[in-house]
C-alpha cells in the first residue's frame, strides 16, 4: 500500500531533550516536506527536500533540523525542544514539488 | 510577502451548495490547490488549478481567476461527511519552487 508513515504518532517530552520524528514514504517520491499545524494558523512549512541531500528552509525553520540521506526517509530533528514547538506535525511527499502531496497521519508533540 | 485569505467557518444544511473563497497575494504565482482535512486526520488532496477556469471532480469543483488573484472551491449536494476543514494552498516561484503556502483553513459544518 502506497503511504507516508510517521513515528511516533504521539509524544510528550520535556524542554531541552533532543528528539527525532521519523518520516518514511514507499512511493519513490523525490519531494518531501514537513509542516506544523496550529489552531487558526493552518499548515506552515518547516523544511522541504527536493531530492536526496537537497534540503531547504520553509517558512518556520527555526529550532528544527532535517536530513535526507535516502530517498524514502526525511526525519525531523528538534535538538532542544521548547514549549512553543508543541504542535501537530505532518510529513508529506510527492513525485515532484509541483505534484499533489500525500500526507502522513501526523505526530502530536507536547513539550512541557 | 505572500498571503492567503479564506473564511474561517461556513455552515450549511445537507443537500445545499457551499462556496469557499480564497484570495491570495504572491509574486510568481504558479497554481492553487485545495485540501480537505477531517478532525484528527491528515490533509488529503482535492483539486489543483494552474489555469483560469473551472475544474470539476464529482460533487467538488474548483475555480481560478489569475487576474483577480482569486479562487474558490464549490461543494455541491452537501453530505454530512463533508464536514471538515478545507485549505487553499499556493505554489509560487517566489523565494523557491519548493515552498508551498497554506491558508488558515475554512471549517465547513454540515447540519441535518
């Protein structure tokens, strides 16, 4: 089944404790992206990747890192999480940056 | 900079027609997409317009006017399952091809 998976789905952590949210797609998509969703603000793009080893900042990259060592995986890293990073996070992928995006199920992160 | 505006909420009865407007300000506009998101779920793609005019997909249609920087999503024969949030999203050449900007979303409430 073609899909985008994210892990974990739910995470409660404390300020400053490094964490990684994984994202994997099995559709051989070149383009992958991370979004955060907060009430009243819609989806805001954090980082995106046009292909392996090619990443770039979205609109809200501060406090986040990404890597794209393999085509299928695009992990989101929070080196020192803070409470303002409490949010719902979505990973998405598409054949190219111009194509329809397929979203993962989301990761609900709470930083205390 | 870029901005998208859409109404925050629309309420309608089953069987009715709802139009969700989206106005945008961006340089290098390329296309307008629409996504649907049910509570607690992932956004799913509905439609995409790169050229002026109407695109029809079953009960849903999307319209774009590039000269007016305006588009809309039309939901016909509303069903209870259409209760969800609907997001417009703009892809533009501004800054980078890889960026995708979403509106804040319109909550559609369908009543019996």
